């Protein structure tokens, strides 16, 4: 504790956090995977400072952080984060976790591949082209489910469609319904979807399987950052802890993630 801040400062923040916890916004996938809760619990054990988690899609979260409605954030939408950082609208942005997105779809059955023939692929752009071609060749038999919510997963998916030079459209391109986790909807409908690996490990399964992975274009980086418009007294303590050895240990122990390179 003394490494993070003087003991007197920590004790003061422990008392204050009982009525004024640090408000930490987290992207939906980081909540669903359990990463955010694991960091919250470990930080609380080490410092005694309360952290209130608030889940929301990353792009919505960054807007709330910009308005000063959150004290800090864990997000996985680096392009949007970088724009705020360059404008000086967030502080202390550090990479804390590395993961990846994966393309999932109907699980192969024996020697029969998935409808788009993607299984075992490592080129996500080629895979997206394959989904589109299969969907056009067999209308209504192949669908792609999009998070369509401004989450880090949705932002990554949209960037990949742009890279593939495809403008996905109905009827084969479908937006997930709000209120139900996208992975559960994809499993219920047998749709193709881009999902975060940590989230998949927590909630994925039959009748879907991971079909495309390990493409560098699918890489994910999770950053911690503080708000510019407000300065919660525990903010610096939290960022220092989560970006330091203790936070890195928690990340490394979580399925689907590894500690980010400094």
C-alpha cells in the first residue's frame, strides 16, 4: 500500500470511498468476461478503496467520461480513446490487457465445414468476404449478427468490414437485440459473429465454435484512463495500481487475456 501512496492518503480515501466510490466505467465485454470484476476485487483487497463498476458500450462510456460522469474507465476501443487523448480530454491512459476478437459461427460437424467454409482460418478479411458470399448464395440460410451497440466489439467489427471493403446489409446482416448478451443471441440463432475471446470463454459454446482467430487484425488492447473534467482523489491510486505489477498479475490470471506490453 505504501508503494501506491502514503498510508495517511490511503486511509483518507478508504473512508471517503464509503460514500464516494470511484466510478469506473467498463465496456460490456470486459464486464461479461469477468475481467473488470476481478480487477475491482483485487484493488479493493489491496487498498480498501471502493470502486463502483458501471457497464456500458465503450463508445458510450467514452462520451460519459468526457462529460465527467465517470471518474475512470476500462475500454477496448483504441481509436476512439486516442482521439480523446490527443485532445487532452482524458488523462493517464495506459494499456493494461491484451486479448483478441474471434469470429465464431456454426460448428463443423465431422467432415462437414460451416456454411461459409471458414473453420481454421486466420485471415479475418477473407473470412468476412466468405460470409457475405455464402449469405448471398443461400439467402436466409447464413446470417451475421452484429453487436450494433457502440461497444469495443462493435467498433472492431465495423473497422474489419471497412478493411474488407464490404458494406454489410440486410437480410443477412442482423443487429442484436438490446438487453440480451449478443453471444447468447448468436448461439440461439446459429449466426456468425465477432466476439471478444474473454467474453466467449465465459459464455460461448454449442452450437457455435471459434472459426477464425490469431489474425493480428483481431488484436485487442484494453486501456485504463482517467477523466479530464473531474479529479477523484482515488483516481491516481487506481491507475497506478492497475497499470503496475499487481494489476498485471490479475490480468494474466484471467482467461482470454495477458498483461499488455508496457
